[in-house]
């Protein structure tokens, strides 16, 4: 998961630079998403290797489009696809 987060941070940085270059009010941030199962409480629990092994934590990019008021969360696969699409559009 940490390698995914590292990759996402690099993608977010590149896309933030592209956004500024194109004069778009869009911001990308890497974060770790925690999925709670039905009936599961967050309080009193610790985030550790057990959560990672159970697949409850996932590295993602949060895309915030300030211009239109939208917010998206991209996993690694989606972020890589969008990165390639944006690169293709700029060529």
C-alpha cells in the first residue's frame, strides 16, 4: 500500500503542475481511504498492519475541481489511466 501511495503522490504532483500550466482550478491530493464495514465502529480502533492485510485501507488521489465544485476519489488504476489520457491530450 505504501508503494501505491508513493506512486499516487508522484502522479498527483505531475497533474497539479499540469493543472497550473493549463490555468485550471483543480487540485490533487494523495490520501489513505479506510473502508468501514456495516456495523463497524471507528472509535477505539488502531490503524495497523491488520487493516492493511484485510484490505480495509487503500491509497487514493482526491481530485478537487474548485472551478465546477466537483470532487472525485481515484484509486491507483484510475489515476494512472487519467495521467496517460492527459499526457496524450497535451502532445
